[in-house]
């Protein structure tokens, strides 16, 4: 399955990537994280606007995707510097927005980087520094990158063959809402509608998951 992540938003690009990284125990780390957030989200917003107006394969969308990818390489280095200096930053230092920023950069890094920081994220959840939704989002992304079923339904993908977006197949879709409720997440239909304006259809997703499993089993034979 060909795919790419979908994010829906709007805005304009600002060059905010000129603030140097700082150790996570420095109060200015919040400023660094704010800078990272803006330089990540601005091209994403314009890319998604271009997708809506011209299509995912348009030159306009590709232009903003390239800007995002360039910024992301710089931001990834800054985030790794912060995390590699010790444990997860304290919530009172970086705030919830800081967690969003760190987790977004990790989420869009290579899978081996997500896997590297997953234990730190798990410990941060235990220490009440990080909300569980950030952890399961990373776990879902790791699974999808590995070509496995996702567990919580956080990953929406673009399928070039149909030129449309759909949910990456989920493990046991009938019990998805139960798993989400156990960690404090809203029902999948509510999440998908609010986040992606996508309508959840349980019967459709059960069929997609079954087809996914069958296809994977056939490849292993």
C-alpha cells in the first residue's frame, strides 16, 4: 500500500528555524520548542491547503512538502539534543504544547528513531509527564511503518491507487473504541470526523482489516 500522512490545517510559512538548540533544563527550551512547532506546522498547513485545492500530487503540494522536509531535518536534530541530555523534560517547564512539539517531530522521523525513544515515552507516561495519547500515536505509527495493523486508529494514509485518504487497517476494529476508552481517548468516529473530516464505517473497516491480514499472510507463504 502506497501511503503518506494526512494533516489538515491552514496558515503561512515563517522562517523560525534560526533559534539554536538548548539543553532541556534551560527555561529557554520552551522558546526553542515554539520555534520548532511553527517551522513544522506552517509548511504542513500550506501543503494541506494545496492538496485540497490542487490534489496531493500537485506541484504546489510538493513544493510545501519539500520545505517541510528541509525544516524537519533541522528540528529533528534539536529534539534529539533535548531528549539525549537525559529524561523527558518536565511538564511544568515545556507545557502541553512542548509535548505536542516533541512528539510530532518524533512521529515524523524515521521509524528507528521512534523505536529508540519509545521507552522514554513510556516512562514519561508513567511519570505523568506525557499524556497516553502521544504514546499510542507513536505505537500506531511504528506498526504502520512495519506493515502491521495499528491498534488505536490514529494513522490516516493517502493511497495513490485510489487518490484518496483512508484509515490504515486496524486490529480488531469492532473493539477499537473499547481500547481507546481504556486509555482515555474519544470514540474513533468522533476522532476521525474532528481530525480528518472522515466518516468511520465499521463494516468497511472490518473488511479492510480482513483483506489486509489475508494479503500479508499470502506474502508470507
